């Protein structure tokens, strides 16, 4: 186990730089119990914990801005002190050692804009190869060997069409695409954005209604899109515009698949509403972005259900349909986000929405919100017994600053039940 001090000289990849006087500390008190308290190593056998202890590196930093990125080949944890973290998603969070969130790794270097030690801090890190981080408990699939020869052939053909990017993917409504491009252009003003939104009177009315709703904290009434953009900012407005327009893509002509698509919309809308409410109580989470994340977390399933039109054999058995969706939903979702220009923002959500034991990082993100929202949405459903308890998933420990308990979590949602219904209604209107 190596202890390292921070000054003006690089000691290796694990070193972080603070400002001011050099700090030092003995690391002899680190134990296997220290490692077992960290999320990725909680289930390691005693012998592996002991071996891991020999690979621990500790780094001490002074208060101030950390100048070097976190080592990409190691998982780093905040052991002592407090750290202000600004992520590329625009959030600013304070992480304190000893909290539930600090049991999880620091965010990846590519996800971080800045790290500021607000007091002397100690980090410990281990190689990525130490410990096997669970990939998650996903919804069970049927054994592909239970497929008939014809079903296997149809699935192989459909899989190939997706992997060769030959499938038609869900399209954002034209107005959403135009608004997205305008909002991403730094030269445009709120007035430019408002004029574009006002081309659709129904969208304008819904957006104003959303911003004035109790769920969105509309304390002073607004009467125009310009005021909405000024109050919320363009990124939040974009999330709301997309959320208001997305229902139109949850459509399919096939009578056989229509019921499945309608059920998918209801699930997505419920998860979106719950994600918004959970996002409101979690510092660092943008509730409007969480709303959009909840709405598109299963966008790949939309593409798969729509694509099955050309392979009707795969829709004749419910279990086979489940298998096809489970097999292709992530790949189809990534392709859809790429087409929409939202991959950087929402890739983790699509990839990990059902990765129940996803560790993520110490800083909660939209994937954590959606995971927890899904588990809440499935309370009382037949599949709920096959899933982990809400308080067993890492996301639960990180949301609301790690202060959630099962009863507190449910109480938050019970108290916000009217808001959940209102948000569901707002995004479900045609």
C-alpha cells in the first residue's frame, strides 16, 4: 500500500494536485473493512480484500483546485475531506467523505470539468481490475434455444438490419429538430427560440401551461414563451419541448403491436414523471432533463417494436417479443440518440436504465434517477418480485444526498403524487 504526498512533483498516474502546503499522513490504519465499505468491493471474499489492500494508493491534497485528472486506470474514492465537483453535464455537487455517496467511485475524468477541495482531502484508489463490479440484474430473458428455427432466422435478420444501420429509426418531430438546432446555436436569442416555438400554437399553450403548473413551481404566472425561456433557460426549455412532443413517436399501425406500444408509452410517461419528482429533491440533478431521460430511457424499444412490422413472426408469441426487445433495445436506442444528437447527454440512461446494480459514480446522474424511478413505477407489478429491493440498488444511496430510506422515498412520492399525475398528464396530452 503506497501513501503519496502532493507537492510540485509528479509521483505517477494516481497523483492529484492541490494548492498550498504539502500534506502527509500515515495510512497504516487502512483495513479490509475500509475496502469492504466501498460499493465495488462490498461482496469481495476476505482473501481478495486482503490482496486488494496491497494495491491501494492514497493521495493527500491541500485545499484548492485539483490540477491533474483522476487516473483513468484506477477507481478513486474520497476517504477524508470534502470536494466540490463540476461535471460536464453542468451540475455542481458537494461530496463529503463518510456519506453514503462516498462509498462509490469518483466520476470518470472525461465527465469532470473541475474538482475543488474545500478542505484537506485524502483519496484512495485501486486498479480497475480489482473486484468485479456487478453488471446489474436485468429483466430475465427466455432461452434463445426456445425459439423455433424460423424465429431464430427472423431474429438474426432483424439483428443484422439494426447492426448495419438499415432500420428506420424513430424520428423527432420536425419542429423539435428545428428547435434543438436553434437552441444549440449560441448566436440565437430567447426571442428567436420563442418565435420558432410559437409556430405551433398547441405547443406554445402546453409549454406555458407546464411552466405555470404547480409541479414546476410556477409561483408567478407567465404569459409568453419568451418569459418561459427567460425563467428556465434554453436547456430546460429544450427538454420540456422534446418531452411535450415525444408522444407522437410512440405510434405503430399494426393492431398486434399497438397494445404493446401503448403500454410502453404509459410506462415511459410514468417513469418520466417519477424521474422529475426524484430529480427535484436531488441536488445536482436538472429535473427537466431527468423528465426527458425518463421519457426516452426505452426509446430503443420503440424502434424495435416498430421494426418488427417486417418480421411479424416475432410478434406471435409474447415471450419471443420480450426476447427481441431485450436483445436489441440498447443498440437501437444508441442509434436513435445518435440520430437525434443526444448521445453525449443520454447514452448512459439508455445503456443502464435496467442495470439495477449499476455502480455509477459518487455523483448521482440521470441514469441513477431513472433506475430508481423504474423500480418505484413497478411497485405492485408482476415483475417486481424478480427485481432487487429499492434500498439494495446503489442509485438509492446517492439520490437526495444519500438521505433516502425506503419509507422516506415512498413518502416523497406520496406527497408529490399530485405532481406526478400532473406531469404525466402534461406530457401525455396530444
